[in-house]
């Protein structure tokens, strides 16, 4: 670690240190990395208007420095409860690399909400929602224009849509635009809302599995970051109708109706379980330098999303068996949020 050029050693060591010492080590490494880049690229390489700002990812020498900002500082600031510092680090990273090659935009909205910057969070996600053309938002999105009136875009990652719904709810309460965002988010990735409604405990940590758009891994990321903001333990509101299955066969028959099949049209971001597994296997093979695996998988190895037998909450509207065996249509589980507008703790 005495070598100022070996910034990745600071990153690896930081995750072994106690949190206070880890933050000090990373701040020291960030200062060394900044000074080293100024010596290599010029004293103005971090200034707005320089030829380097906005293109850091295409400059090989900047990669270790960016890993300190993104991989280490952002996460450890969050774990320490320093949400303001974490969000400011992301803002600077997006300024240096607006294309967001390290996918920090999926975290930034949650970090702004945690820091109490609800209006900025809504502005940030709306800029990414609006830019569906081949162009990134100015400065990567944190060019805050408060309360932009922009259209809702369907084809987006559910994390951004969930952040938009939560920000709208905190600003204006239960309103039509909040419900629109929530419905779109639940359709894109039902895992998030299903786990919140089921009151499943917040994930203890992240995992190292490959991520895909609107995948279960992305859902775990969002819940790890944000579940305490959208769950109120003092709220006694419950679903108006709970699903009760008369037999396991009844439950299996009902849940099969919610799984996409090849013959059913689905959006490009709402992938079935097999396709999610195929994407993860492809990423793993690519990371290990192995051939891409075939597209067909044994059914017994595919990830199951079925709920526990005999008693469960369904992810969306469907026909179910009542206690007497009769069929009844139930409302969608994505009908409303389960958080309190003023709640900040799970």
C-alpha cells in the first residue's frame, strides 16, 4: 500500500478493516489517486471543461481511481450511514463518466432518498427515464432540475421506476403518478414488491452473482439499499383479500398463469426465469473465459419463484380458490405501497 500506483490494494484492504479505518484508508487512496492523475494527465484533468472530464472510462489510467470511488467509497459510506457523502461521491463519478459504465444510476436514486434529497432523487430518475434515445443525460443525470414534468417511459429498469414511485409518494402522497410508476415497476420486476408485501427481512448484504436487467439480483440490490425507506413497521394496513389455496395443486395451477411462456408476448425487460438463468450463465462463462453455454436448461435446475404451499400472496391479479372451493378474482398485489409517507425506518 506504500506504492501510490497500486490503488486497488487500498480497495481490497478497506473491506478487511473496521469501518472507520476503512474509510480513512479510502480517503487517503482517493487523494493519492487524484494527485497521481493530475501528474499524468495534467493539473486541470478534474476541472469542468477539460478534455478528460466526461471521458474518464475511455482513459485507462483512470480506472483504479474510479474503482475507489465506485466500488469502495460509495458502498462503505452507505454502510456507515454517511448517505450525503455517498451520494456526493456518485455525483462526482457521474460527472467524470456520464455514460455510467459502472451502473451507479441504479443506486444513486436510493442514496439521494436516504440522504433526504427527495426532490433531487425524483429529478435524477426522471432524466434517465426521459433519455430513451442514444444519448446520456447531462453530467450523467445529477444536473438537478426540480420537478420536471416528463412523460413516463415503460421500457426501463424497475429500480429507477421504484425510486420514482417512492419519491412521488414522499412528495405528494398517494397520487395517480405514484401509482403509475409503481404499476410499471411491479410489472418490470415483481420480486421487489412481492418481498415488501410479504414483509421479508431486508437482505443482510449484497451478492456477487451476475446482474441482468430487472433480475432477482437487482431486486436484492434495491431491497438492501431501500427497503427500510419503503416499509413501516407501525403501519397496520393489510391487503383487502389474501390468497388461500385449497391444495398444492391449486397453488401450482394458479402460479403457472403468472410465468411468461414463449408463446406469450412480454416486454423486453420482463424476462422469464429461464432467460434470467441463461443470462447469468452466459455472464459467468464470459468472466471465466469459457464457451457460451447452450440455451436449453434442465427444468429441475431452473430458479423457482413459487410461493410456499397452501398459503401465499400472489404477485398479480388472478383467479384463485376460496375456502369453499369457489373461484374468485383478487386485486393485484401492486395496488398500493406499504410504506408510510413520513417513515424513514423499517
